[in-house]
């Protein structure tokens, strides 16, 4: 049997949210081009069977992951000080697998770049984070390990700018590859006029994603006498169980009682989008925002906060509506506008779908990811005859 080129891909979790979904698309792109893929995750989870369905091998190896709770200089220093054993385990795995390239998915895994360098292997880091709100020193410390990578892929112009500001010396190694977002299996259909008017939030439940703003916007709309309901699809991130409990308690108060449903992680997401009139994206910060593009691909009007990545996917008044961060009244007003002018909502939804299809397609993503890997791994970028595997919907 012909020996295949091998890439080890490290991912911080076995979940299936934004960066994890992009990993699946990267795996599909490289498998299409004949690569053997070995994905390493710290624990089992729903990502594993999806990887295996694409033909990837999965290794479970516990290793540290930088969480937002660690983003202080003292915490990061402590974490680095206890990571020597993990780096040794990573290096042993790399020597056993003997890949041509190490692909590190997210900036939260700097140890894999160290392990790759220790083994004399070229590496690529795919950065999905763009937190301009973090202290400048923290951003510089986070970006510093990227000097070990042959190239750094950034998922948006926002991520490019934030990374360049934190580490100007990396500018020539940055490669901008916008996310490729998989659309629904069948053409989306417009939702017929119905009551109640349904709002939807998709994503991890955490203060950064700010679904509390969507709850308050819903409460304001109902206070105006509008028949509005809200669905939240997602699970709390690590350490945010208390925040989730607060949301549940808020949803039980008289002004929202019976109007809010928590449906957990939904896969595929398209049935939830089909039963919604508007997708709300209330996040306090996004480097890209896959959920917005999924809403557009489902031909649903989008109301999003005017932050970072949302400014790259939503043109205000054309492909969606933008509102200030944390402003429940503005979000409620935007939804009321769509309710009062259904033709505006239909037009925004249609133009959003056309923009998403044209700008964030999978073929473009596949070609650009393969080109970066070929550049750093010094191998041909052309596709093989191996058929493209189907990735499960989000």
C-alpha cells in the first residue's frame, strides 16, 4: 500500500463548536488531497466520531489548554511551569507517528508548537481568537509561541489585525483564510408568517457570548405586547455553569415565563434555524462568528452585535442588522423593525444568504488551507482522486 503523507492535528477539545467545526473542514480538505490525518484531543467527545467518519485517526492524549481563566501573566507562567511533562508526552507521540507536519488548531495549545520544534518538525497554527479586550501584555505573551510555527493561519481580518498588533514580527508569516461554513443539505425556505415570532441564539453559553442580552431584549419586546419567544441552543462552557443557572432563573421570572427554551447543543442546527424568524448574535467579541454565517445560509435575518468578526459578515441594513454590545434595547428595536417590516426582513435574509454563499464557501476554504499546508510541509497542493467525505451538519 502506498505510504501517505501524515499530518498530526492537535485540537483543544472534542466538542463541535466554531473552531472544532473548522478543524473538520481542514481534515476534509487534506484527506481529499491524500493526507493521512492523526488528530489528537485531550478527551473523548462528539467530535471524535465525526473525525473518524472523515477517515481521520484519533488519539486521546491529556494535555493542558489555555482557558480564559488562565489569561493573566501569573496564571500563564504557572501553567507553563507545569507543562514540561505534557510536552514530553506530545514529543513521544510525534516520534511514534512520524508526521511531515504538525497542525495546531487554536492559539490555546502553544505546547504543541514547542513539541514540534523539539522533534524537528514544521508546524502551522490556526488562530481563531481575536480578543482585543485582553491586556496588551497578555496578548503579546499569547502570540509569542507563534514564532515557532512556519506559518500562522488567521480566520478573519480582525484576527489578522489583533495578531499583527500583538506580534508585529509575525506579520510575514500570517496567512488569512476566512472560515468555510457548510450550509444546509437542502435549499433553505422562508418561514411563513406565524405567531409567536421566534428568536434564536446559537453558541456556547458563556458571559462572552452574552445570551443574557437576548433574554432582556425578549423581555422588552414582550413588555410592548409583542408575541415573541426565544430559543437558546448551546451548552455552558467549562466554569460557566453558574452563569447558566442565572439565565435559567431569569427565564422563569414573570415577564419571561414560558417564553424561553434551552434546547442544548443541536446537531444539525438547521431544524432550529428553520423554526426561527431571526438569529440573534449578542456576543461581546468574535473573531469571525460561524453562527451568523449559518443563520445567513439558512436564509434567516440576523441581528448581531457590532463587534470584530461580525463586521466582516454583516453589512448593516443589507445582510443583517448591527447593534451595540450589551444594548438589549437596541437589539429589541432591531427585532421590532424586522417584525413591522416583513419585506425588509425577507430582503436582509436573502442578501445575507447570497453574501455567505459567495464569500464563505467550502471549496475556497479547502484550496487555501491546502495551499498553506503545502507551503510549510513542502508538498504538492493538488487534490488526489480520493472522494471528499461528507461532514455532519452543525
